[in-house]
């Protein structure tokens, strides 16, 4: 299941790169000609920026990971506040729409098959006053932006940026939430990101979590520490060694007399089972991999005293929910991706080849050396020290 998902992701990215460049070249040439002759889109963009009341509809585009999606929310909500008379929609996929649903945004779900993309474009040609493309490198998002917008904004860089009326440089020396907020600032929003947007928990999801924990013998008075041992299908080298997760969980249970709940997808359930098999205190651990929906995870992490995770979506979920969070980094840099919030901790042992992941450039490779030495440099004692700091705080 995991392999199929990984191959599907790679195929989408390859098609986007090869076919997308050609489409961007053709449309970009037309866009540049139109700009040189009329410049109507840029003038309209400036008019909308200066007069928010003129904007009737805004579409944001974010099609990929859960973590990135969470980090777009401060910018989207700030724009929503400034353009208070506009109808706000978000173009997302089945993969990430739960994040936007949880905060009450109008979500348009896009299927990633060519026919589905074409149908969406044909149905919505020029129908949005403003489109803000929050994808950093996908070509298809810029093509959609160009064809369904009256005025548009996106990140500069590459041929895709010729399709926007206005662009913002992607600053890879700041947190990704702030990089997304640069788009909002380009629309006249003041300030910056003070906190992530809390994700809503529906009553039925909260009840589902309560029922699951109850089935494991856990109630309201039990102290829970959550651990995410997996990562998304792209760049599996982000995963900390399983033996160390087992040793860490044992030490946490032994020191704090708590319960450790391992989260993850159904395809990660077997891996969590193996981790628990290496534990001496496995009777105080719960394998919740595949037992909660993404919406239920929003509710669950709020019940955790703290949450420990590889650099992946659940880490950002925990940070958004105000749970004390520890993020483990190697191939990626915490400069851009640390769990946002003053009380959260990132553990990073930089090597000569890290960071090798540059999401904003579409670079999400597996470890070229095959051993993910950057993750192996993180010791169990490093993480326990961080746990102790957050428990004391």
C-alpha cells in the first residue's frame, strides 16, 4: 500500500514536471505578450489590493501535504479578514482537505487525473477575481491559476511564475508559515505569524477518540504522550530508527508512569507493532496506527501531554493544537519546518549533506547514501532531554 502511494506520488510529480513545463511555456508566452500589450491583470491586481471591497471571490490553491496545508492557514485567515466581503474558497485534494474543512473554509476538491483537472478549468474559466497559488513549485497549480483567475499571485521562480500577475520571492531562510504569509503581505496584510490556526474537532470525532482510548483502558485522568514513528511516502529517510523509538518509549513510561500512544496510518501499523515488540513496557503502549482518521487525530493530540514526531504532518497538527511538540529532523531543516510555537523543540544534527530536502524547489529525494546518517545522529538521550524540558515547563 505504501509502495503504491509512493509510486503514484512520483508519477504525478514527473508528469507535472515534463508536461507542466511545456504547458507553462506555451501559456507563459501568451501571458508575456498580453502583459506587454495591455498589462490588465497587473493593474487589476493592484486595484484589488488597494480596494478590497471590489473583490468578490478569492481562490487559494494548496494541493499537497498536511503539514504545508496547516502552515498556509495563518496567511489565508489574514487575507480572509482583510477581504471580508469576498467569498473565500480553497482548491485542495482528498489528501489535505480535512485541514481546511476543520476551520470552516469552503473547499473545492480537485481530483489529480488529467480529465478531472481539465473539467475544473473549463467549468471555472476566469471565474475568480483573485487566485493565490500557495504551491511553491507545481506547474499544474500555476496553469490552473492562470486560467481561472482575473488577477493572480504566486511565488516567483521558473517559467511557472510568468503565469502570475504578481509574484513574491520564496524566502527559504524563514519558517514556511512566514514564507506563505509573504503572499498575504503582498495583498496588503500587515504583521506576521504569531501562532498557527487551531484545527476544529467535530463532536463525533472527539467521541470516536474517546471510544478508542476507552477500548484501550485509557480515560480522562490518564497521562498520554503521543509518538508518530512514520513519515509521508516521500523521503522515508526522515524516519528515526525504530529501535530508538522503542527505547525512548520505554524510558518515558518508566520515568513518568504514563501511557505512550503510537499514531500512524494503517500501512504503518505493522511497523509500530514491531517497535512495541522491542519494548519492555509494551503493556503501557497503544498501537493506534490506522485506528484514527485525520480528523480524529486533530482531537487526539489535544489530549496528549506532549507529542514526539519525525518531520511529518502529525508534528504540525500537534503544534497547531497547542500541544507541546518535539520534532526530529535530518534530511529537512527545522529553520523552515520546526513545530511552530515558542514551547516546542526541534532536534537536528546537521551533516555535510543536509538538508537535502528543499520542498519549495521540488527536491524531496531519498538519502543518496542509503543510511540516513543525519537521523541516526539523534540519540535517545537527546530526545529524553527535550522531553524532560517540556514536562518541567
